[in-house]
């Protein structure tokens, strides 16, 4: 098995195939950096699979429901009004309860006003509950939006508009979210491997065949597969998380084993 193949199959073979680590020892630290990038990419693929299978169907179903139940409104630079001429309306989901309350006569809101809802919509402002007692207030008048572009004089807002907006956001996020996740996870995994490499420096003291830091870093990067692969297997099959300290101990124990076995292999050679 050549170095490219041991690299690509390492998320599985690093658990039992010593050649993965021998190739790591013989390579520069760039191999460990590339492996961190590779593992981050695999994580993003798995995360997107979970989102597509679990989260997106629920989000799509909610938007389909909101499309038919959301009251039609008319926006002007002066604010909002309900198209049917009434001053109040409620958007209540059969599973999630009251999502939004519309009260066009109200001008301000207290925590009590949004205690049983997530959003309170008035003629001139929207109040969003982030947590009990925490309300974000947004001015939705033309003056409050402070747009650099000329705002239309009138906009009709209904469930169809919200569904189209959701689809547009969904299309953009399909490209933005994976890339942002990839870079974020890469930085996190790389930082974690740098931390593990510090333990590797300690394990290196007990080796007869001492390694340079590049080889130590590579061993750290590949040996963290010990917690990475089982964690994802558990998340996909039986959704629950390893405690952080459990993964830490597994990785450190496996690293110690890797440093010992590669030292024996080097002596035998």
C-alpha cells in the first residue's frame, strides 16, 4: 500500500494498520496538516448528511406549514399592517406552539409580552425572544432600516414570499455552510493536534529511536483517529456524544500505544 492510499484510508486503517504511522514518521509535518484538512472535510460531509436526513425535512415541513398559515401583510415605509384589516393575529404551530403574535396596535414589548411566543410583530417593530427575559428589538420602518437603496413604496408579504425567501437562503447556505464548517473544523482539529503533539513530545522521551517534531506531529494527527472514527459511528448509529474527557483519554492512550509500537518496528528494522 503506497503513501497516498494509506493517507486516504487512514480514518479507518489508522486504528489497526502500523504502516499508516510508519509513513507518517517518514513524511514532513505537512502530511499531518493535510490529514487534518482531510478529516475536517470528512466531518463536514457527515454533518451535511445528518442535516439533510434529520434537520432539513423538518425545516421544509415547517415552511410548508407556515406558507399556508401565515397571515398576509402589507409593508410600507411607515410600517406593517394586516391585509385583512384586522389588528391582531396569531401563528400557532400544532407541535411547536405559538410561533408569532401580530399586534398592530402595540408599540413596545416587555418580557411578559413574549413569554409564550418567539416573535412579536407590531406595526413598526419586531421583537424577537432569544431567551427568557432577553428580547431583541428591530425597527422595520423605512427610517429604521436605513437602506442605501430606494425602498419600494409597498410590499405584500405572505406565505409564498416567505417560502421563496427560504429557498433562496437554503440555496446560498448549501455552499456557504459547508465551506465555513470545513475551515472552522480544520482550525479546531489542527489546534487539537498541536495540543496532542505536546503529549507526543513527552512520549518521545521514552523511545529508544527519538523522532523529530514533524514526525511527532504526524503521529499525533493520525492517532486521534482512535476517537474520531468511533465517535462518528456512534453519532450516526446511536445519536449521542462521547464526553470530551473520554475522547481525550482514548486519544492519549492510543498515542502512547502508537509511539511504543513504532519504536519496536524501528528497532526490528
